[in-house]
C-alpha cells in the first residue's frame, strides 16, 4: 500500500511538472491561476476502451466549449489497472468552477446513459498553481 501511494505521489509530481511546462507555452495562460482537476475511477480493464471512447465523445465535446479548458489525459494506474485517472488542465480555476452545476449533471447523466452504467468517482482533487 505504501508503494502504491509513493508511486501515485511520483506520478502526480510528474503530471504537475509536465503541466507547468505545458502552460508556459500556452499563449495567454496566466501562471497564477492555472488548475489541475484529478478524477479517479474504478473501471474494469475490459470496459475501459468504451469508457474512454464515450469520455472523449461526450466530455471533451462539452468541455471544449469553455475557453479555460486546455485539455486532458486519461491515465491507467500501472499497479492497479482497473483504476483510471483523468487529469484535466485549466487556465483558470475560477472559470473552471464557474461551469454551471446543472450543465455538469446533464453531461454526467448523458455519459452514464451512453455507457449503460455508472462509474462513480472514487477520488477527486483540485490543484492550483501557487
């Protein structure tokens, strides 16, 4: 368990370091307001391809409407392959959090219907650049 937490911490540091580097090349991105959204899901390996396909089809389309959304990746935990981690990059924490809750719920419901089941978030975190 300690090894998994240690590796997760290393992965987080690498992702944040990459994101900080990435943000320095994004025109107009203010380094004082950048944010990372970290979502963890338990998705059996055999269901991950469809989860990722629907995520890209539904969530990417929705999020790309918001200028603060810079992109995201979906990572598979090497030590726990049934765990997927979505890391979304935002140019502004405030703009990210200003997305209406009812819109997020609507897209969440559409995502669950497309998959035919729910994959609850098992952990979520928000990080701001300081």
